[in-house]
């Protein structure tokens, strides 16, 4: 397992954990909690940003995750499972 796979797995686990607990609801919509202390090998929530933008300029927005300033696509695979893929310009 490479470093990218390990990071992607940690991000998926953190993402699912944060969203499944219901602690992300905010009066103005969804927000990731501002938290510095998490279990080892998990993503730090305050470094996560989620947004929706038309990154490939096809007129349809994509869901993006930015972790510590690095962008990733939030996609679903053929089984409907969440996949975090590095953002790459084509």
C-alpha cells in the first residue's frame, strides 16, 4: 500500500466518521468541526474543506475536498462507495 492509498484511506475514514456522527450540522449549513486533536493516522478536521465547483468547465459542478491545501475529487465508484481521488488537470 503506497502513501497515497494510505492517505486516501485515512481521509475516507475521517470523512465518514465526521459526517456519520452528526456533529457537522451548523445553523448555516454543513461545516467541518474545528478540532486539532484526533486519533493518530486520522485526518485533522480543521484541515478539511468541502466544496462544489465546475473544475473541468463542462457546466456541471464536481464535489471537491481540500485537505491541508491539496485538492481531491470526492467520487463514487461503481458500487456507490466513496472514493477520494487526487485532483489532476487534464
